[in-house]
C-alpha cells in the first residue's frame, strides 16, 4: 500500500489576496523609484511626412501614403538591424491591411482599420494600455489577442461569428506613446493627457469621415486612463472636437487601474459607461487612489463608481479579447451597440 501523502495546503484566500496586494504595491513603489539612463543615440527613423486629408473620399489615398511610410521604415529597420521592428513592419505590409497613421520613431505609433470605416454603422476604437509598441502591435509573447492589432481583429472576428461584421469597423488605435508598466509614468495621467489630445482629434476626424456611425471606445488597462482623460477634456470642448465626442455612444473600461474620474457620470455624458475585470486580473490589487496627481482614482468596477459592470470571465489582465471568451463576446456586443446582449457580472 503506497504511503499516505499530505495534500499541499492551499493558501487562504485572504492571505493570497494580501500577498497579491503587497506585490502590486511593490511594483508601484518600484515604478516610482525606477530611473533609466538617457538615450544616447539619435532615432534612425524619419518623422511622418504629409498625408492626404482624413475624409471618406481620401481614405484610400491615405492608406497608400501610410503604406509607403511603412516601407521606408522597414528599409531603415533592415539597415540598423532592428529585427523585431522589421518583423512587425513586414506584417503591416500585408495586402489586406490599412493604416490611417504611422510613426516609427521611438517605441512607435500606428492606427489600423479593420473593415469599411467610411460606411460602417458602428465603429469600435480599441485603445491599448502600457507596453504597447510597434514591435508587438500584432503579437506579444506568442499571443495575438493581447495586442492592439490582434485584439482589434479578435473583436471583428467575433462580430463576424455573430453575423454583424458587415456594419462594423474596428480601429486599433496606438496613437499615443504608451508608458512602460514598470515606470513612474504608469502611475500618473501625464501620458494619458498627451494621448487624450490625439484621441479627441482622431474621433473628430472619424466623425467627419462617417458622421452617421456610432462610436464605441474599448479601453484596456492604461488605455482606460487615456479614455477617461479624453472624456473629461471633451466635457468642456466645442466645435469639431466636441462633435466627434458626441458620436461616442459607449465607453468600455476593462482591466482598468482607474480613469482619474470620480464617477461614471463624469465620463459618460450621453454615453453608456461599462466596466469589467477578470477574476484573476492582478489589477484588482492596485491601490485605487489619487493624491496630488499620483494614482488614477476609484476602481471602475466598484459600486460607487456607477458603471455598468459586465461579466469579464475568469481570465487575467491580458485575456479579455481571447477568442471564444465571455469578455470578448460582451465587448463585441458593446462595440455593436447591442447592450441587451451584454451579460452583467
């Protein structure tokens, strides 16, 4: 008879939670204290050149102009031995891909469209979070759906499975310099404020190109801070920028550290504000505070924040757009404006 073996003791839920919170706090403090050496080399990539105006009639010309810019950046990547960037840019030049904006400098920015932007009834704009770069625009650590481009395609593919892709366009919007996760910048709204200016301008251009479409913002992680700062800035905006913001019907915050707003009502205006967090997302253990500009404010899935909390499943911080998952189905429902199809937590 085999000797009896004791089962390993499972960590008590409260003890495990305290451990996760301590680790999250350690990462937070480490980000504040972390310093990096200044870059000592000039950026080899060229600044974006002039591009055709942004309108329904000129979208094709704009796609072609950005394709030419990508080719030039790929040539530069080859010359300087930037193999990671070269792999990504080679993929960008696939025949079915369409970019509205591209900037290879620094960690890079890109805005890609999946679907027919000019004629869509609904437009979903995926705003990614920290650590998003050109090199991992389509794939990170072997996974596609946890990236801007891969995540946008996952939403579009889910809409196709639901028989609704014909009226949807999805935009992978890496239109800002996303911070690194382990950095002091991820604890403040500075990068988000810079991104909010660009996002508000982008939404105004989208509205001019397709004034009849409703827009949903799908905001992941630090991208939810960008969406939050955009909403707060848009509340006092006027003119074309305000018109673009008024087309936003839904704002979905997922894996969010906070938005700097104290309530969903401060963000929404006429838009529905949604929030979700996976059961094993470490973001639960990040301190939700905002003191003297440090921290990002209340937890968007908390009752007092007042968002519509949707079922985000059992996954972790990078699993929201995983094919076949509950959160992907719900986020696609939000993108399509099918609020009755979204399941609550």
